[in-house]
C-alpha cells in the first residue's frame, strides 16, 4: 500500500512538472517583408532553429514571410502593444519621425563606414535602440541589407550628374528623405505605396523606382527593370525587434539564448551583406538589366548635392539640433 501511494505521488508529481514545462514553452510570431526562400527568410529560419536548440524547445519561433501579418508600419505598431512578438524589418517613421535618421541619405559612403555607424555601438545603432525603447520595443540586432540604387524600366539619362533634370518619373516611398533625394538627383518623385509600385512601373505611371537596392529590385521588380544604377541613395538597414514586455517576461536563460542568437544573426549578416549586394547586382544583369556604374567622382558629387539640398530639410523634420548631433557622431 505504501509503495503504491509513493508511486502514485511520483506519477502525479511528474505529470504536474510536465504540465509546467508545457506551459512555459512559448511560440513567438516573427514577421518579415520578403518572400519565403529569400536570404532574410533563410537567415531567420536559421535563427529560429538556434533559439529552439539553445532553449531545449522552450522557445519556438513561427515565421511569417512576405508581410503576411501586415505592412511593416502596422507590424511595428502591433509589436509596440504586444499583438505581434517580433519582426525583422525597416524602421517605420510614422510612429516617430526621428526614425528617419536610419534611412538618412548618404551618411555612409562605403561598407567600412556603414559598419562603424550602423553596427554595434555605432551612432545610428545606439540612436535606433533608444527610439525603439520609447515605443516599448527592444532592438535585438541591426540587419544590414544594401546600399540603395535606382531601377528604371528604360534607359538612364545622365545617371552620374545630379544637376541634370532627367524628365523621368520614379516611385518613391512615402518618406520625406526619399522624396527629397529623388528630386535632388533630378528625377520627378511620385510617392506610391510599395504594394502598388510594380503595377505603377508596369503600366507606365512611373518609369522606375527609388527606395530599394539590388536585392529588393531583384525580388520584386526584376521583370520591369531594364537599367539599374547603384548610386548609394541610402544604406538600408532592417532591425530585429521584439515587444519589450514579451522579452522581460521570459525566463532569464531563454532571454539570454534569444539575445545571443540575435547577436550571431547580426554578425553573420555583416560578414555576408557586401558580397550579397554584388551577387544581386549580377542577378539583375543576368536577367537583362544594364548596370550603370558611377565613378567615385560622380558618387561624391551626388552625395554632396544631396547633403546640401536634402539634409537641412530632413533635419527640420526630425529636429535640427538632435539630428545634427547624430550626424556629427556618425562623421567622427
């Protein structure tokens, strides 16, 4: 009788411990903006596997590709209130205009500068971390994507001379910095939502697109891209973000495992980003696009024109003193 009671107690205890383990296992939803199979999708899958392994299955990550949970602006708002757990995506300036500092044109001139500014402890990196925190969002990593360029469904006009009016209408995102940059480079900027951009180019409403880079144009616009100009319009960085309360509520070991996996995800991207950009420029060329390369002098003239014409206007938008202090940090 005594043995039977002991066995029953042991069984009950093991069942209750099992129930606790099941209750503690969590599945986090993570959103991103590219189709399944894209590089970012592969890298988030690797990140999810690492987290699952490091937490012995306590933390599972369910991936929603191709903006399946909404566009990046609404996803950021939903992460802020805890309706979605995580994302890797561009910063949405709609919630805070200061977030435009992330896509400020011509801050970095090359990959080495970009890593210093946008990499761990860089001026933009630290600034974005602070801005996200005000929205109850924790930035776990920065994810460098590419330097931006211009994709056209026609031949280029004076691509290397920003002072020539091109007479070419281009789609730009609804973000002031891109609209002003397009204008400064001699194009006619037309703000159009991303979801309507392909059709706008295909039907001739616009002749091309500003706001992305070789990888983005290959993923979404390759069939309407006849010319690609790697003109370094901006440095595209996405951010791995998580709702701050979701992170704080995790058990300490799981939280540490997630943060470590995020740092590895970030480090891996910095090692690959430059070669990935070159590979996607080649893919556009293989798909029939003419790549119009600018000389260093042309790139520098372009950068100077944008810094002179555009920077003061965006600085007014984000707060001149605040913005200038970040630019000064980035320049050192």
